[in-house]
C-alpha cells in the first residue's frame, strides 16, 4: 500500500494551491408539478401520472433523476365489532413497514411513447434488497424519516401459531423500550423493535379540532403552544405534513386515521431513473399500482389478537404494522381487557373503504397525487447540444413466486425439502439472482388465517423475510453452467462472498468507505436473502435460462421469490426526448 503517513498534509496543501474558480452552471431552476389523471377515482389502487403533455416542448432541462412523487395515503382503524374498546387509537397504534416504496406494488414507465418498465407482481420487492445493500447509515440519518427507512431489528422478531397479545404468526411490532428478549410472543414482554419505533415517531402529527366529534382530546399537538388545538389541523394541512386524527372507542366507529403525505423518490422505485439526469422535452408517463385493501383482526379478552383475513383490492402487500398489545406496548391501553371484538384496518391512496376522499380532503392540501420534476436553465448547454444522444444502461428485474414448492406447514423436525426451479423465461446480461424466502402459510403459521407472510399486519415482511430460514445447497445455473463451483451451505460464505459485495462501494473492499444496512447477524436471522453473482458467466447478446436449486432445511415450509436482475439499455436524445430501445 502507498505511504499514508502524510495524507493530511497532502490534502491541506492541495486545498492551498487549488484555484478558487467561480461555478456558474445554471441561470434558474423551477419545479414542475404534475397531478395525476385519476379525476378522484382511487378505489382501484391504479394511478396514472402523465407528464408527456405538460412537459412537451419545455425549454429547460429536466432532471428526472431528482424527481419524486407525493402520494397521499390513508390508513384507517375501525372497531368493527359489537363491543367497545377501552380507548380510541393513537398515533403509535400503527405505522408503516420499512421502506416507503412498499406502498407501491407495481410500476410502469413510459418515455416518449416507449414502454421501458412493465407491471409485474412482486418485482418491486427488489427495492428492499437495493436499499439493504446500497444505503448508508448516514443516509438513513438524513432521509430515514421521509423514506420510512429505519431497518427492523432481528431480536424483536417472535412467533406464535396461536393468538397472543402481539398477534399471531411472526410478529415484530414491539414498542416498549424496557422489555427484554423472550423466546416467543406468548411471554409477558416483547423486545422493542427500534426500527419500527423510529418509524412510529416519523408518523404524521396528531391534530385536534375545537370539537370532540371525533373523540379527540382537544389538546395541543405535542403540547406545544405553537400548535394550538383549534388550528393544528389547518397548520398541518397548510404545510403538507399529514395528520393523525383520533376517533372513538365505541363499537362501529372509526378509532383513528393516519393521513400520510408520502414522498417517494423515483430512484427508490427503480434504478432506471438514475440515468435520466438532464433531458429537454422529457415525455414521461408513470402508472402505479398502489397497495389497497383491508385486514380484519380478531380481538379476544386479555388483549389477545390474531389475524382473521386480509383482502387486497390492489397489490400484494399490507404496508403497515399494528403495534403489540403486550403490557406497556402501544395497543395495550386501547384494547378492552374483557370485551371481544374485531378490528378492521383499511388502507389505500387518498382514500380507503372506511375513509372517503372528501374526508381526506380536510387533512391533505390536495386530493391528487403529484409528480414533481426540477428543471434547470443551463448557462452553457454546449456539451449536450454537441452530443445530444446518451446511452443509458440500467438494471431491471424479473420476479417469479413459487408457493408451496419448498415444503409446507410446520413440523418438529427439519423438512429437508429440495427444490429446483426452472424460471419461465430467458434473459441477456444477467447480473445476479436473488432468492427471498417467505413462510409457507397454508397451515400452522397463523391461528386461523392463511394470508401470505407479507399480508400480515403484525409482521415486518417484506423488509424482513422468513425468520430462521435455513436454505442450504444453494446453486444457480445460467444456461447450463453452475454459478458456484460447489453448492453454498454456510452463512459466512454466502454473506461475505455474495450478499456483502452486491451494490457495495468498491465491492466491499474499502473499509474507510462502506455502505449497506444489513450485518451478518441480521442477515442470518431475518434478512437471509441468498445472492448469486452471475456477471462473470452471462452473455450480453445471448438469452440464457436460469435455474435455481436448494434444500429447505428449516422446520417450516417456504415460499420462494426469485428475482433475476439483468442489464438493459436505451438511447435518449437529450434535446428532443426521443427514445430508442436496444
């Protein structure tokens, strides 16, 4: 290694002799705001953001890379049973799962009439892997609140196949800071999930009105004199902060509603946007399928909860967590100790089956979703004019979900269920293959429900996966060539040789400059995503098949999601916006 003893002196000297030249790149900046085309219809969960007409003929250069979506999102909790609760809900009773992008189920991207990204089920789960391997702790510190990206803990994950005060199935919803680690969710305490608790702190502020028709206390927001009860709602609406509105504890009434003003960066939805930096006349059209539906929770005496069912009107994922009702946790004082009842939690963009668009309009500054793109008036665009055509290379992903193919149910011994998946397709330039294990839930996982793991309001999936996953003998074939000289069995070789290197700065060789949010302990317990780097074997010009094999050595069956990540490209004229695909 080169001499590093005088790097401080070298840096100081370079700063001293470096000329201090003025920087003048742009003359002005404007942000174009494009509302959706839904005209008040959001029950289907489909949203169209068509910027082609609004941005057509624009004279400045738009940075789609810096664009983001403002998506008003509503989560409503109702006492749907015949008995009263002990208290109305408060803002810590439920919160979003890790990663704001998990409210979006599917994405379609069209640029200058060319469709570049297609709707596909489960495809956007890839964004969780991207965040886990690309983000830094510093970025979480800065953008964790707006991205709802505070990673879930492994030590707070518990399980019960029957109803408990924390729920059933895998549960990761503890909010009590004084709890200690227990073996199961049936204990008197449940360890704090610090990531979930931080996301609860980032939820919209509670607002109160001058009346008590919604059951609110009439108190100031956070007790601060700047946010008086009579105007806190108006202040939150004026600033686009969203709001939590308390309801009533009585049977048949809304217990509380969270009005979220979600900010979703385009680059967090798909990496294609990273290459769309400065483009004049960007004729961009986005279609989103947003997770919409409701989940019913059975509440028994003793503050005991279990999932009854989940109904998805659009999408595949329940994007929120209902907090634990274990002693000293958030839901404990809300649920009645002896009155059995049913909780219904509905969710959707701008409205849901329990909250109308008109009601949401009292708390949101507008009743549409918006796409915002900054435009720059460049002082000297000579270089772009001289060479307007840019080749954009980006990663895309194919997803295929295999249900019940790696064991079923729960047993007292290892399932040792082998699997061999031939994916239905061929791809050029495959970069890596990811295997995400989820619990097989047809029997034994929940008390009565058979919903998917990521449809549970008690589980932190899809940010986490099947806790305790034990897939061994992992092998991937590209064409007819094995990726690994021998099948992968051990945690250390899969984590250090594959997972830790994907998307890492300098391939994880620079200790001074590192990224990634998942360490070996988290990976081996609740984030055990298996990676196979295929870039050394793939052919950029020849379509190749993909085969994934392994053995499920855990005591529970596994549903397997396979993601095939491959490189694509297109050319874009940065003056006209014209696109030609490869």
